[in-house]
């Protein structure tokens, strides 16, 4: 039996990496969470930074590209396969360290298979 491993730092669909996702609305499994403030398509390190606005008091969160389940380019909307609660409880975003390997490792452990933020 073959197993499939999802790289949490890669887009599930290669076309998402070429999309300009900045400004897109973000929908969690249970509702909207904000807009994409920044997106990266770095090989092995792709992510989006979401400005949550008033939802969690104007904080930003970083989401690994692997949690994006689909992109609606016509509707300017990105869908993620996590709940609002899982995203809210993710490791805290810091503007000065969010690109550091240590933060990326912590985030990857949280959102990766088996982590607290993991959901089938």
C-alpha cells in the first residue's frame, strides 16, 4: 500500500504558486478569517500571511501553503482546510522573525500531519 505525504510548505496545485494571492479573502472550514497580506512561492517554503482584521484583534497569522485546499481566482478567495480555532491557536506571528527557520519549524510541526493544527 502506498502512502501519500503532503509537504506542508508546498501548494497542493502548482498553479496556486503563480497566482497573485495578495488581497484575496481567506475562508477557513467554518468561515472567513481575513485577507492575504503577503504570499510566497519559494520552493519548499511557500506560505501566506493573513491579516485577520478584527477577528482576532488585528493580528496576522502565517499559514503554510499546504493548508490551502483551493483557490477561486474569479472570486478572489482562498480556501484553507483548517478551522478558525486551529488558526487562532497557531504559533504567534512576529513580523521580525516569521521567515526564520525556527519559527517555520514550529509552524510546520503545528500544521503538519499529527500536529495540533492538523485535520483530515
